[in-house]
């Protein structure tokens, strides 16, 4: 990753941190991490992606080096930040890559601001609705109703270390380097437990199912076959519902599949940047 942190200012005055690397004239990728993460959660991906792309890695507000104000604990606010980011840097024909919460930020951005600046989107292991309902039982394994949300919020508020430790247990099924695991743990500890608790309350109840058939850009949906966070079929639903959508099932990986299998993930992303879904099966299985 780049050693230089830069900032843009959102329309409410919050500063958003990012790093950029790769050839200036190359295709543009914007990376959006998940809940309780940071841009450094892509540390195993950026060195490969920047060999062929101009890579922007953004810290969502309440995470990493971005501001953590007392307001704005909504996915729609994070989507507004993404809009401010793309507008401020005048980025166009962007392939936006989101993991977990970052997927919801992409969906909210498309709903609110359209697809004009986007060339395509890649999402990683996120069901379109975390909560369970009368017509949806494929939401989160751990936060799916008012009781489980309250339990998660209590853990956040008691000690963010609870979240950092729990993430490793439910988000990885394959070994990752000790140095990477330590980095991820440290980045989560930088987050405010209160901010994470409030943000999850908004995120978990949002239902993106009606939006998916309306998406027109090429869409690559990566799913962890051993995810400890979501049922596999709940995440595969995303790629099945987007008209120009394809699923890539990482059969041995979990929620952090991009960290567990970085070479395979980067190959899928770079192929998508180059060719969209042309010639790709609707479901590709990565062993």
C-alpha cells in the first residue's frame, strides 16, 4: 500500500482518508471495506491490483483514519460520502469493490446517485438483508433481529476488542499470515464501539432485494462457501438477481475471502475490470 494518506472533505465537513496507487492512466478501482475494518483490510490485494489499475482505498467514516463524527451513522450517509469522494476526485468509469458493509454502501449509492460514474461493481459476501423476516430466512448468522442486534451492540459498547476477536473467529476458514491477522485486529481496535453499534442498527435492517433487478451495470458477486457470517445461498441471491450479474463461489473461504485467497480474488477482479462478465458462467466455483 501507499505510505501517503490523503483526504477529501464530505459535504458535512467530515474528512475521509484514502490512499491511491497504480498507473495514473489505468482503469480505476475504488475499494470499500466492511464494518469495523479499514482500507488496510485490502493490504493483501492492493499490490496485485495496482499492477494493472489505479487503485483508491477509502476509509469509511467511523473507521481507520477518517473522521468519526457524532452523526451520520447510516448506510445512506456512507453512500453520500462515496458520492462526495468520486465527485471531488472527478472519478469516472469506476469499478467499485465492496466487502460486507461496503456492499450495502454500493447499493445505496446506486439507489441514490445512479450508475453514471460506474463501469461495474464487485461485492463480497453480503446478503441483501441481514435481518430475517417472514419472506427471508437467509440473513446474517449472528445479527438478524432486535435481540441479536442488542447483544452485538452491547459487545461493541463494552469493549471493541470483543469485536476484533470475534471477527477472526467467524470471518476466516482458511489460515492467513500472523502479521495480517495482527493488522486486522489493530485496525478494528481503532473504531469507536458506540459508532459501530449505531451503524449496525441501520445496516442490519436495510432490505436491498428490490434494488437488485434494477441494477444495469456489470456486477460480480463473490461469496464465501464457508462463511461464518451468512448462509451461502443468501449471498448467492445477489448475483442471481442482478441482470448482468455473476457469482464467484470461493468454496473453501469465509467472509474475508479476499484476504484468505488474495491471488484468486485479484484474478477475478482484474478479469472483471478488463472484460466485465463477457464469457463468464453465471456461477464460477473457486476451489
